[in-house]
C-alpha cells in the first residue's frame, strides 16, 4: 500500500484492572472532561467506545477509548484474532495495591505486546500508597520512569478529577514513542465489531471500530456471520454521521443479525457478496459444530 495514503490516526486505548479499582469511574472522568462537544440536541449515549480530544504539546489530539468491560472485551476480541488496542491503561487502586486481576490484566497486555500506562487511582484516599504500587509492579517488568524504567505511571483520582490530563498526555507520549499510528483512510473500511445488540425498534445495532479505510452510509458490510448495508451511523453523542475514518467508533444500523464482540468487518463490492461471505461462514461454523458433536457420540460409544 502506498505510503502517501497513510495518515496519522488516534491511538485506541483500553482500560483494565482489578475489580473496583475504578475503571468505570476513570472512563467517566475522561469522557466528561474531554469528550468532543456534542451538537445541540445530541443525546450522549453508551455506544461501547468514544473519542476524546486532548491538548498535547499545544496541539489538539484525539484518543479513542474502548468503553466495554476491559477484560472481557480484550480477551473476547483476542480470541477471535482481533487486535483493537494500541495501549492499555492499567488501573491500580493506591490503597489496595496490586491484586490478582491486576496481574491477569498486565499479562494479557504484555502477551499482546500492548504497551501499558499505569493509572495509580484513588490517590485521594487515606491510606493511598502510590509509591508501593510502583514498587510492586517492578516485579512484573513495569518499572516507572522515575525508577529508571520506561513505564509511565500517573497518579490519579477518578473521583476528584485529579491527574486526568496528565494521564492523557502519558497515553499520547506512549503512542508517539514507538507505535505506528498510521492508517489509510482512502479505501473501503475494515475494522472490528466491539459490541452489538438487538434493539426492539432499530434492529441489530453494532458498535464498530474502523481500523483502516472509511466506512460510509450505504456500504454493504459483513461482520462474522452478520451482513447488511449500513443504513445509518451514530457517534457517541447520538449524532448521525455519514462516514467514519480510522480509529473512529460508530454505531452501525442495518445488519440483519448481531455480530459478536471481536468479529472483524469489511466492506464488500455489493450486497450479494456480503451475504455470500456471511452464509459461507455460517455453514462452516455449522459443520464444525456438527463434527464436534459426532466426535462426542462416537467417543461415548467406546466407553
Ligand atoms: P468493576 O467494573 O466492578 O470491576 O469496578 P471498576 O473498576 O469499574 O470500579 P468503579 O469505577 O466501579 O469504582 C469502584 C468504586 O471505587 C466506586 O465506589 C467508585 O466511586 C470508587 N472510586 C473510583 N475511583 C475512585 C477514586 O479516585 N477515589 C475514591 N475515593 N473512590 C473511587
Ligand atoms: Na465496581
Ligand atoms: Mg466497572
């Protein structure tokens, strides 16, 4: 692909960490402080991902946050071979320190080769010990810059909105330090379904993340075994959008069924191709299931 067609795209970030360490609160704090202003009439809604604007070295930059339960999304997507995340924010409560799911989360990120920024949360609490968190994490290869390592640690309070700007800065520094944040917007879109549901009035509603190309209303698409034509798209503010470029999450209407989290999607030349790909995949899945159940029966025959 032509180098000239590659354009800088925003980094895509997931928040992970132990239960109750403040992932949701942190995502809310980031969103409330920095979400790109909603047009009049737009209703902010949960679409599973959002984009914020952050000022970095005097320039306005965008960051995409995946706003689904970090762990599940990450593992489900990885299980389907989709890598959506560029950077993981590891949230560790400064009063609790590292816990089993902290380790699980960092293992996932390290296995995927995703750089980690540590948000040491709840620094407002009595008993908060951010230095201890830094010390504990050195054992897992996450050594703070101030201790001679190359992992950025930022003290935050999601509750009191402390350190949020610094955290976004650390994310952008990490992105710029060694990640290739480029994608070609000048072609048919490809990406990943982040979450999807069946809505009574609107049918299948899928939140997709564009990874390359530009998705447009009217495009025929296939995601896993779901297919259809993009009937409408909405951003995180509920505003209707006509097209979506790399790293932009959008809600897509028009699929005939609900894709699974982590199913990739692509735009096809026409509706028929989208349907044929979906049907082929569905048949393959049916056959695999059948083969598995046959195997079980024959095994039982011999025991
Ligand atoms: P799960 O999704 O259940 O794993 O939890 P979570 O990691 O999303 O944690 P959540 O954001 O729900 O926060 C858990 C609790 O900690 C809530 O009662 C929050 O209000 C509280 N909390 C989160 N951040 C802070 C903080 O910076 N300071 C204090 N004092 N409390 C916080
Ligand atoms: Na919680
Ligand atoms: Mg939560």
